[in-house]
């Protein structure tokens, strides 16, 4: 059996190099994802949220005409729906970008 660095079989050495390359690519992809934003709306655009790839809420816009002091619950529901959709959109974006690197294999923690 051919031996590589440190007495490891050559194919194990190659596998380690491929893993390190994949790890660097994942780190680069994560950095790129962190700089991307997603925009979500609810209530036909009455509430809009902008979130980055780290799931941090960057902007929240509420149309003035939907603010009804008599119905705060509706406004709260619209805000919650909008933010939850933005979180799901970031998750989908992350999964899509990471699956390009992993070939669709689900690796826990990524």
C-alpha cells in the first residue's frame, strides 16, 4: 500500500486535502451569505423586513395606513409573520448555497 505524509495511505492524505479545501470553500460561502440580505413582506406589502444572512433584522418598515390603535394585534401578527418568513428565506438561502458545496449531502451543523 502506498504511504503518504506521516505514514497515512495516499488516498487518506488526498481525502484530507479535499476536506480542507471543502472547509475553506464553506467558510468563504458563509462569509458571502453573511453579506447577503433577504426581503420579506406581509399584509400585501404593508410590513416589510430586511434580514442579513446571519438572521439579524436590518430594517423593518410598516405602512402608516395599517397602524390602527384599535387593532394592535393585527399589526403584531403581520410583523411576526413577516419576520418568520424572512428567517425561513435565510435558511433556504443558506441550505441552497451550502448544498452546492456538499453535493446535496446533509452535513449536521452546516
